[in-house]
C-alpha cells in the first residue's frame, strides 16, 4: 500500500492510499486534485517525491523500487503531464549518478556559498533544458516552470538561513551574508502572495526568515523579544496579505496542536485568540 498526498482548494492536506497488486502495479483515479500542485508517493523506503499533478493529467509511472537509488535510476514518467515531470526525473538521475554525499548543514560559510551556487547552476540549467520549448499537451507547463524555479530558490535560501541559525554570527555578519546571497525571488521582499504556490517557500523559507529576524532583534536587544505582543507585531511587520494569513494560521495550528491536556488546550486557545483575530483583520 502506498500513500499519496494532495492539497484541496483551501490548502488542506489530504492523504489517499493506493493498493499494489501482486505484480507491484498500482492505479489511482481521483477527482481530489483541483489545482496544479506538487505531490509525492511514499511508503517506508519507497518514495517518489516531487511529482507534479494537475486536473486532466494522466501520468504513467514505472520503475524498479527495490530501493531509492535504483528507483531514481529507472524511474520513467509518460502520459499527459509528463513534460513537466521530466525536470525531476532528470534531476534525480543526475544526483544519483553524482553520488554527492555532501552534508550541506556541516559546511562552513566559505564552503556553503560555493555549494549553493553550484546547486543553483545545475537547477537553472536543467530548468532551461526541460522548459525551453512550448509544451505539446500540458496546459500547466508554465505554471509548473514558475513553481519549480521558486522551489529551487526557496531551498537555496532555506539552506543559507538554516546555516545562520546553526552558527554563531553577530548581527552585522548575518545581515551581510543574507544581503549578498539572497536569491533573486526574495531580493525585493519576502512576502508575496503568489509565492504560496511553493511548498518549500511555505514550509522552509517563512519560518526560517522569521527566526532570522527574531535573532537579529535578540542580538540588538534581548529584552525586546520577551515583550507582550512581540510575536504578533513581528509577524505583521514581516508578512502581508495571504502570506501573513498563512503564517498566522500555521502558528495557531502549531501552538494549539502542541497542547497535550485539556487544561493546556484551554490556555493555548486563549493565548491564540489575538492571532486568530488578526487573520481576518489585515491592518
């Protein structure tokens, strides 16, 4: 049995299951995909990550899934929507062939920056190869081109921000590193509603950028982050529009979800009331 994940029209994550027959074949027809999005098929060590799906797609996936490496080498995707999916098929094949086991989170600054640039060069080159010609059957071709580019820039920025979070830098050093190495998508601001199509932007960039700005405040005045209303004020300062609503909702869900007793749940609900109210009040 395999698990597959979708987002509904409101961004709510749904999970479905796929049964394998005795020959290891599976088939799924679903009407749950109402917008173009990235998904994955998973079960233990069998993972096909970053599959691009959309209404009307008819994808045929084959491969030897005895392990992840072999699946990455043998994976093929054909059918309607396959043109977009060639990006990830080709990238996975290249990464497996290179067998680069660099632990980016262990790199020093003078090692990390070249590593990020090298990764971006490969991703940009492959993006151009796959998307440099008009699609024959895929009406979502350009939509996914933008999504993939934003995913790549988001992961690149995430690794930089995570590096700062794990290292000991002063405020000036942090600002300089971010200023010189911010991907182009975020050079004119972090908060853009259209960027919410990227899972990597939502999952990695937004929380790490908030942590980065919070750490700058902490280094400037450690008492400031403990002041009542700091968190909500900072969220309002950094994020706008739908991005702010998304981040507030994520923050509320995480806080309430962490309550492991009725008493703690009641406390969390009271604490989160001001954040919930801010979701519907953009001021």
